[in-house]
C-alpha cells in the first residue's frame, strides 16, 4: 500500500472519527483561491496590448522587441512567484491538518490519563483503607 494513502486514511480517521468522539469541532476552512493554474495564465488574459504582432509599419522595432522580452520575463517571474506561493500554501494546509490531528490525539490521551489517574487514586485509597483497618 502507498505511504501517502495510509497517511491520508490515518488523518481522516483522526480528524473526522475521533473528533466527534472527544467532542471537538473540526475546522472548516474555505479553499484558498489560487492565482495560477496548470494551464491558464492570468496575465495572458489581462495583457492584450502587446501581442507578437508586427506594428502597422511592418516588422517590430528594437524597442518593441525589448518590451516583448521584458513582458515575457515579468510573466515568467510572476508565474514562478505564484507557483511558489501555491506550494507554500499547500504545505501550510498539510501542517494545519496534522496539527489538528495532534490536538485530537492530545485530547484522547488527556481523557485516558485522567481516567487512569482517578481510578488508580481510588484503588490506592480503598486498598490503604482496607489494609489500615485490618491492622487496627
């Protein structure tokens, strides 16, 4: 079985099933909007001034070529920054999910510890009382 599948199943079990058992509210976060998707480019939709069309005088001049190169470089830079932001947001979402899973496990362990501590204290008290009365 794939490790990622096992991790997703464990996260689902902890975040969904155990959350309801320990009376915790699961966080409901709206999906974050992304600026760049795999095939579409927002800048291409907005920037219609300079297409790679020759000017009305024939061919592109050196200034137009430089402007086109600058535009392409800016598009590449913006696209790269948006992809890096998307990766960072995805990693942050994964961290939030695992932090919530850790909170659920902490709550479960707190409940188990409390039950064991209280029952252990009661058993010790009753045993001490019985032993004390048998000596008196």
